[in-house]
C-alpha cells in the first residue's frame, strides 16, 4: 500500500509542478485532472492490492515475501469452494432466467401503454435499485417468515429458508435491473418500425417476433448479464435469505474471514472480480450494440 | 372524374367522408371529402403541417379519424387494423428495418402474405431493379445513402402490389436527375399495375406532371380538387393560385360585369378586365391573379387593347429558357413578367434592360378575378 500511495504522491507532485512550466493550461483544469487521478487511485488501489496479495507467498500478515500461485491451486482443490461456486452459478442462472422473463415483460408493458399511474409504476421500478441491500434483505426475510407461517397454519406446509428462498430473493431485486435496462433499449426502439411492419401485413405477434424482439434483444441480453453479475456478487440479501448450510461464493468468503484476510480469500475475490468485470463489459457491449444498430 | 370513363355505379378506390382529425383540440385534418378512383394517380399538395401525412395515416389505419368515415374499395374500414388493409405506405421517414438486409426488407410484405420462397426471390430482384438498386440486396439499411434508403422503402411497398399505395414524399431525398427518372418509373409502374396512388409531394412540378388529379390542402382542409391544368389555370382561391406556380396579385373592387368579363378597379385606380371562375357581383372586393408567363411587354405606342399599362423595367434576370423581368406599375407596385426566349441571339438590343419603358398587357382571360 505504501508503495502505491508513494507513487500517487509522486504523481500528484509531478502534476502539480506542471502549471509553472506550461503556462497555457489554467490551474482549474489541472486541479480537475489531479482530482480525477486521485479518484481513480482511491477506487482502484484497494483492488490492486487485493489482487497483488492473492499472489503473495506469505500465509499470514501483510508482508510481501514473494510470488506464488499456490492459493489458486488450493482453490481449485477445495471441495467446499467448488460447492459454493456451483451454488452461486445455480442461483445466478435460475434467478437471471426468471428475472429476465418477468423484467422484459414488465418493460414491454410499461412502454406500450399510456395508462394512468404509469409514471408511478415507472418510478417504483427503481426502488429496489436505490434502497440499501440490508433493507431489502430484512424486508425479504420478514416476508419469507410471514408467508411460511401463513402457509403452515392454512395449508399445513412446512417450508424453510433454503436455496429456493435465495433464488426468489435474487429474482426480486434482479427484476428491477432487467426492467430498467430493457426500458432503456425500448426507448431507443423506433415505434415507426412497428407501423411499417403492420403496414406490410404483419400481425401484432409477427411484429413482435420479427421486428421488435430482434431489435431489443441486445438490451435484454445486457440486462440478463447485469442480473447474472449482480446475483453472483450479492452478499447481503443471500446472507439473510439462505437456509442453514447454503453457501454461495460470497457467503463462503465471509465465513472464512476470521481475524485476518488470508491469501486464499484474496484469490477467490480476484476470481470473482475478473468474472464480474468480464460480465459487466459484455453487458455494456450488448447494450451499446443495440444503440449502434438502431441509428 | 374517373380517368377510365364514368362507371354506372362506381366503387371508389378510396372514399373519405367528412374526415376530421383533432390532436389535443386542434384540427390537423378538417372535414375532408374525397373520392379517389380506381387506378388514379392522386396527389396531395400543400404547405408543411397542412395535414397531408395525417390524412395518409388515417387511410393506412395508424390514426383513427375523430369524425367521418373512410371507405377503401367499397368497405368501410372503421377500426380495421393496418395489417388487414390492402394498402401499403412509403413512409416519409422510410422506416426501414435496421436489423434486416435490403433484400429481407423488401421481401417482408410477401413473407407476411405467405408467398412461396422462389416467387419472393424473383419479385424482390425485380423490385430492386425497378428502383435501380439490384446489387444492394445484402446491405443493411445503415450502409445506404438517404436516397438509396428511400428507394428501398419504395421497393418494399410496391412489391406487394396493393390496391392503394400511399406515398409520403417518396422522392424528396433524391437528386434532380434520379428524381426525374424515378418519377417516370413510378408513373409507368402505376399505369402498368393499375395501382391507385395517393401521392404527397412538396414539388408542384412533380404533382402537375404525374397526377390525374391534385388536391390542394391548407390548414387541414382541401381547398380545391381537379386535374393539373384546372388547378393551375383556374385556381378558385388566392391561396391555390399562389401555392401552385407564381402569381401576381392586385386587390380591387368589381365595377361592372359583361359577357362573363368582370371590370375591376384596383385600389390605385387601375382599371382591369378579367375572368371570374366563380360568380361575382359589382361592388365585391376581389383579388386579381395574373401568372407572370401570361402577360406581354410591348414597346412603343400604346397598344389598342383594354389591359395595357405603362411600366418601367426594374430588374432583368436571364435564366436560359426565360427572361424574368420585374416591372413597376404606374401605382408603384412591382409585377413579375416571364418572357420566353424564343429566338437565339446575343444581341443586347433584343433584351430589356433596367430603366426601359414598355406597355404591360394581357387578355382578359388571363386575369383571374378571385373572391378570396
Ligand atoms: N401525433 C400528433 N400529435 C399532435 N399533433 C400532431 C400529431 N401528428 C401531427 N400533428 C399536427 O398536425 C398537423 C399536420 O401534421 P402533418 O404531419 O399531417 O403535416 P404534413 O402536411 O404531413 O406536413 P409535412 O409536409 O411537413 O410533412 C401539424 O400541425 C402537426 O403538428
Ligand atoms: Mg408529412
């Protein structure tokens, strides 16, 4: 850390001297540039350190003792971790599928008609995006507990928190994200194309399959990838909604943190980081593709 | 009105009865009544925002009339959805499908009708040749220029051979030469297939040369309907006279009428005799409309005809086929005169020059006495 910070200071000092030598650049512009640089350092330094230390040979402490890929090999061999990874992928896949279907339909419904109160619905869609995870998690836990009790007294069903509650919880927050992304891609969709298709004799369902769906598909896939990423990354909601013995990668990592952060944890985190970044880049790429297509 | 002769009991291709469309209280189309014959080339002409597109959209079924009824091929289309109407549209905005190739765009209508694949392929090829884009089938719309996109839109509509084709400024994005070629292609196509065209254009020359009949619109209303010559030679209102072609206007008051010729005294005491397409009575406030190519300039002695006024040449513009001259009348108002250059000469004496004096004359049948 010291190394990086020292670098940063050096950079700042270096940058700070320039206005004296190059008089044309106003000091305000330099202040902004320095600010941007500091922001990036602030954002990325911890991540860079995490990645570095996942290759640190020292088992304990924060001292650098040399390079190793030992921790990654350990990961590969740990059955518990593999089980957690598998659970993560299962939860992410199933919740993404369900949330994408529901979210896309919701976006279509919201974009199509101009019924009263649509704006209120529109804004309400953003709620899960903006409320704190912990609030959502507690609310979902309360919801599960209440409905389980209700179902038990009325139907005699004995339901417990478990994997399915995690999936349901993930569906709950992912619907919002998918809807928001698909709404954006529908906003780019030119309504006149629907008219042109109808004019050429296409019935509403043909218009949907032949024209509308292909054109908003990149948006839907983008939304799905985002949902998948968010699901993989989620800790708080999973932690509350899971039953005993259910562990995703995030809860597994949390369970392993005792008094210090072990290099293994750094290694898992690095793997998750890379995976998420790839997925987010893919998601953005899909969304960008649509806008370049429609113009 | 039917170009193929009157039928005993004609079924009109399109019939509009008292069609009105209001958006948020303002009328975009106002009480329009039109009967368009089978196989007719019918043009809608009017300034921007006068309701042409709105009228087409109601015929195509994208907007429901606020009032009135639309009958296509004898069937009232009240709330028939667009895809059931045997009408195709060439959209002002092209509206090509961006994810489909040119070929797939053009084939779309036939695919929806379930035409066999082999037939689709040959007809698509023919349609692309028609619009002079035979090698462009595999391109995506975004890889085409505006004019090329417009021609794809045209091919995509025409290929379906609908009863009625609605064309919303289909040639607006083309350069002059291509535009002329496409005008001829369109006209031939329309005659060969017997499709009824309802054609919106801003280009009067295009409307005059292609149409069987023209409807001139303003502020959502149809002001006059008739064959091109009638619209040009016998405009009923000042707006139509002004909108189609060029026109000089002189306000005045009717003083006498004899043998269908109205005597009018202008506000500056010029006495003009002209023809009134609609009945006028002495004392009426009128507008005299005179086309610039329908007057003559004569040098020398005062000619012995009723409409002759001494003028001074103000400005002369030689434009090849014509010379356009602005003259000043005795009352100080200016007047446009177009003289055909019927003789090829470089002699400057053959042309008028600014400052020359002459007599401006016209025969009474070339001066229209309009009531509005
Ligand atoms: N969906 C709509 N909502 C509100 N007003 C509209 C709508 N569509 C058209 N209008 C209005 O109706 C009037 C007629 O519009 P329209 O598009 O039919 O004109 P146009 O004759 O086709 O003009 P242009 O030659 O510029 O294409 C305009 O004043 C326009 O603003
Ligand atoms: Mg228009």
